[in-house]
């Protein structure tokens, strides 16, 4: 067994040129995201301009330099035969050129390129990491987008993480970012920095009836904030046309750098060319920012220990092309999201307030009502508080059963529930007759809650007459695996009772120039990300005010907001409101993304580590191994 493992490691080192483990830098260093625009259908002709950008970036102090996806050749190819003259092996001609540049300038370089595997003849959309001492490793894009699927095979290297003196570096490419799993795996494997390279933009003359309006560069903040990673993201900012195919893409620029808590460290402008090509010979835009290795260990990385891998087994299921669970018919949803200021512990007063708010806002179309976490009591602060609140659970259940029946609507509320000597934060889903459809016990507890509350043991999805509904609590948005399970189980809607006062999350810092419709200023990036990655409508109901400083911002988060299909629609952060939201479940076929597309594109064979306990020896083997796929998975 040991001999087999050694042989595997030797083979990998020979083919991917991994460097020995390095001592991580302690000093702050600069990174550069180069918005390089290659000459289409060329390769070596692009090398001199790329070297010039390396020279400029290094002279400005950059130690890590990124070029975009397919940066050596351009992107818009429609077949293997069309791209065949421009592919190269890794190592090969391209890496040999950049090896000299990296050595000359003493830098680390990430370059996107079309790769051919000499042993199989397969083509890949790939990237390599080059250092002053040679080729460090390569990555092959896992999640292929529309056009490249005509020539590229899906990546087969997993999500490798490379040791360098700057830190541990992972790489993902463009559409990979729509699958949270890539960045999550990189973080779990020990990455400090995520290099995100893209050719991200809009089709020229975008038409909502056509798929393909994909702007992955717009949503990289979540990769940083969810995973405690520095993220360096680069893109192109020109027009590329393939006259043979009769199509073109307007790349939007917008390179950015993010800190491990999701803070924006640098942002390049979003391109507004709208069809005008970049001037020939124009120097590329280069965005600079600083990375401080002192922040590689951070509170987000610490939060990874609170994951619940035993609940994530469905993540590794292949649910395509067998849509056994999905809803066949879209439903019209007319939901009310109740945001109010509770009086902690005063159940009767809170009942009166909720009743009055509902009476003013419910109408004949209302078919779903969502209320905040611990709806009528506020959060328990101790074991005694949980015990006291749970003693009123039967009364609370009766009250909400009456409300659901009165208004003939599905209703989601939350309470403290006792089960023997254990106490849970529980949410219930009632049908329009006031009967319990199902209950969900909070599975990911805050550290303070875990001292006196027990965690639930399941992530259910409930079948209803208005679609399939899952439930999570507000803070559980920090654990994307939870919403992924709901997505795999084909939830159309995720109801999210919340008690959020800023203890997690931050405002979405997306450059509004990316957007068809601007987002509200109080858009919560974690909630936004939950809806996007699960491709399920997220309905958040939060408290406002009180001594706890609850921040309101209840609202609807949807499936394709960048392109204007239901941008976040939110209540204010400073007053009571019952927000009315209306939408259709299930994305129509003319949207460029949908839950079915996400399910079809998942790579569950690479997700095994997400469902491994972090104390499991197999997880340890995986995290410490230079390769991604390890032998213990196959025992």
C-alpha cells in the first residue's frame, strides 16, 4: 500500500512539476490582476505583451501576477478543430516562456490557456502556476460553460492547492465560481489565496431569450467571505468576435481583490465599451492590492470546524440526469415576510403585534408567510431561558395554527422546543389548514447557543402545493453545504427565519456597474450567495430594533439577479414592515441559469471531502497530500 502511494506521488510530481513545501512569507506583499486582452487566434504572438505586463507588475512590487482565463489565445472557440492550432501541453512551449519570465523577475504567475494532454489528446481549459524555480502545478477547469463545452473536457485534477513561499494558492476559472464547492474545497485543503481567472462578460446585444449572459467576475466576494480566503480575481476588458461563429463577447473587466472577511481591497472599473474594441497595442489595466499573511488564520477559517459533514452526504450524490425530486410545475408565490420589533419574552404582546401586522397586509392572494427566528419570544440567552420559552411551545403552536387557518396560507415560524432534557431552535411549516407539514431543528448553532441548545440532525425539504420548501436559519447561510443539500433535494424555496444584528455577514460590495438593476444598499452578501448557489428563492424574515440592534433587511433573494431577474427586494434596516414579494418558482428556460443547470453541472466525485469529518484520517490524508484525489476514498 505504501509503495503504491509513493509511486502515485512520484508520478504526480513528474507530470505536474510540484515544488517542495515552502516556508510561508510573513511580510505583506503585493499582488497584480492583469486585465490582459489577447489577440484572438494567436498564441506566441501574445507572449511579448504578457511578458511586458509581468515586467510592469514586478517593477511595481507585485509578487503574484494573474492573467485571465484563456489569456494566451482568446476564448471564443466553437470546436476542437478550431482551437487545435493553439493548444499546448503543460509543461510545453507556453510554460517554458513564462518560466524564464518568472525566474527573471522573481515572481509567481498564473496563466490561463487551452491545454492538450499528450497522453490522451484531450483538450482542457487550464491554468498553471509558475514560480521563480519553475512550474509549480496546474488546474483544469471543472465546471465548463456553454461554448467551451464544444472543445474542452471537464477537469480531472479536482481542486489542487499549491505550496509557495507566498502561501498556499488554489486556482479556479470563471464559471467554477457558480459552484461554491470549488472555493470551499480549496479552503478546507488549506489554501490562503484563491486565484480566480475569468473571461467574463455579456454576449453582444444581449437578448433575454438567449442563454449565455454570464458575469462570474461580479460575484467573487462570497468566495472570500465564506471561506476565509484572499481572492485575487482578473478578467478581460475588450471585445472578442468569432466571425466564423457569428458571435462576440463584451468582456467587462472589473478585476478585484478581496480580503478573507469579504472586504474589498481593490476594484478595477467595469468596462462600458458596448461593442468598441480595445485599441491595438494598448497596455492592459493592472489592479494592485496588498496581502498580509498575518490574516491567513482568521475567524472564518475557524468557523470551518463548526461544519456538519455528517449531514452533507447528499452533496456527493449524482442527481443528474434524473430529476426525480424536482417540481414539474412553477407556482405563483405571493409571500409576506414579517419584520417587527419584539418585546423579548413577552409572548402575548408579540402575538398582538404580529396579528395586527398580518391583518393589515394579508390579502386573498397570500399563500406563504415567513416570520423571524424565535418569533414570539426573541432568542433565549441561557438554558433557563430556553426552558422557560419551550414551556410555551404548545401555546405558540396553537396561535400560529390559527393564523395559518385564518388566512388560508402556508406559514413558517420558529420557537424553542424541548425534547426530553434537550432544547432546540425549531421552525415549523404549516399548511393553509394550520396543520404541520414538517419541522426543522437548527443544525448549525452559534457558539454561544451551543452551550445550552442542541443541534438538529437533518436538512429536510417539504413537498407542498406551492412547491418544495426547505428551511434554514439566518446564520446558517455561512455554511453553503446546508443550502446545497436543500438544492440537491430540489427545494424551490428556502424560508429563512432570522435574528440578525450584524453578528455575521457584511453588505454585498458588488460594483453596481455590473448590474442590470442596482441592488439595495443593505443587501446581505451571505443571503445573496445562498439563493444564487442553491438556485432556490430565499425568503428572509428578520427582527428589527430592540436592545440587540436587529438590522431588519428582510427580503427576497433570487436566482439570476445580475441580469435583472428579481434583484434583491428588501425591507429597510430600521423599521417594522411586512414585505410583500411575488414571484414564480422555477427559472424559465430562457434564463441562462437554473437549479437544473446547476444540478446537471455538479462534479460530485470531487466533493467527497465536504462530507468527511475533519477529524477523519481520510480527511487528514487528503488535506496533507499534494494531490487532490487520495487512495483512502477508494478503500
